[in-house]
C-alpha cells in the first residue's frame, strides 16, 4: 500500500509539472517577436497609404482640364526657378 501511494504521488507531481510547462506557452512573445510584428504592421499601413495617395493623385489629374494642367505645370516650374534664385 505504501508503494502504491508513493507511485500515485510521483505521478501527480509529474502531471502538475507537465501542466505548468504548458502554461509557459501563454507567456507574451519575446521583445524581438513584438518588434518584428510591429514592423510588419507599419510596413502594411505604409503600403496602404502609398496606394491611397497614388489613387488620389491620379484622380486629381484626371479631373483637371487641359488648360489647368498646363497652368499648374507652368506655376510649378516658375516656383522651382524662384526657389533656386533664393538659394543663391
């Protein structure tokens, strides 16, 4: 009877250790993994923002008339030229 009690005690002890080792997987991920995940999310958001910006740019230019496009280009050139003169 004593041997059976000892064996049951040892088995219960090993089972509790086994369950505790399963709990360790519930711990938060390491710092490196968190940083990696954040970088991945940041890259995904940046890609989405870039796509939206590109679509807005295309939409803006498609709505402009030919004269307006020409005027915008001229103004842009004139502003670049003025900026170069200010730098000197």
